[in-house]
C-alpha cells in the first residue's frame, strides 16, 4: 500500500500483514458456561516451537520465543467482531506434538484446519 501526503510527490510504502484470524485478541479467562467444539491435531516430530510458528501465521500476538522447558502452553482468544472464543492447548510429549483447538464458532475451527492442511 502506498501513502501520499496531500500536495506532495513523496510517498511511503507500508506493509501490513493480514492473518486469517486477525480480529482475535488475547484474553486471560474463558467463560465456563460455553459449549466448545474441539479439533485435535497430532503430528510426530513436531516441537512446541514448530506449532507456535504455525499458530503465529494464523493469529496475532503469538510470542516468537518460547521456553523450551515447558511441555505445554495455553492461549485464549476472543473475537473482537463476533465475541466468539478460541482456546489453544499446545503440548509436546515424547516425539509427538499436539494442539487442541476449542471454539464456540465452527468457522474458526475450519480456518485452523484448512491452515494446517495448507502448511503441510
């Protein structure tokens, strides 16, 4: 995208990364009365860092550096547009990585599943 100032011939180029679930914001709590659907993705030889990199391509505010000593990480997001929730539980045991995705919105689960298939 190019931005021009009025009456000027100079411009500035801006690059804005858009992610599939860009309208989601991190929250600290998940409402207990929600009914969540679950999608589980398991793959051999995936580390938490690999899974975090995949998630960072889909969601905003995912940390780029992760403590490798942790065996699991949990994130909770809320859509600022619809108010739906998304919970991610990322874990690594033995030689297997697993991500459990829960949401009260089927579209979010579909986006996560399609993004996983496209990355493979």
